[in-house]
C-alpha cells in the first residue's frame, strides 16, 4: 500500500464517536464531553493542557499544579454508527452526554462544569 492509499484509507475510516472524560485522579473531578472523533478530541485536550492553553481554567490550573500523571483521558461510551447515508449524530451525542452528566454529576466540587442548571 502506497502513501496516497494510506492517507485515503485514514480519511475514509470511521472514527469512534461518543462521550469522553478527563479525570483528575487526585481529586476525582471530571470534565465530560462528546465528540464525533474521540481520539482527536482527547489528543487535542492533552496538547492544550500540556501547552497551558486549555479553555477550562480550573482544569488547566489543576493540571499545572498536579502534573499530567494525575489525569486520565477516558472514553466512557460510544455510539454505533448506522449505515444510513446522511446520519447526523448531534442529537444522539447530546442525549448520551446528558445521561453521563446525570450519572456522574460533574458540577462544582465534583467536576469542572461549574453549577448545575436547574431543570424545570
């Protein structure tokens, strides 16, 4: 397989999508999110943290204070990708993330999501 074929195969490959977590193992705090490309988002977060440029200041401050060894990057759940053409995963990802937010409650001292919005 030549380089062009490898690049094409990479671009055409389906990337796993779902819900991810950045976990502070020292405090138990978590940052949750969802993505259509889990490996890429986790790699981007790791690079942002290493460069001191992550948009979540509390997470960045903890990373700076505790070091990379105090954090894990996890895939919590993945979506099965249907074969139907034109599938848009946004609503499914939002629902899946909502389930994990309700389960882990990553707000205030439990996570990096600030205060929980009151439903009602």
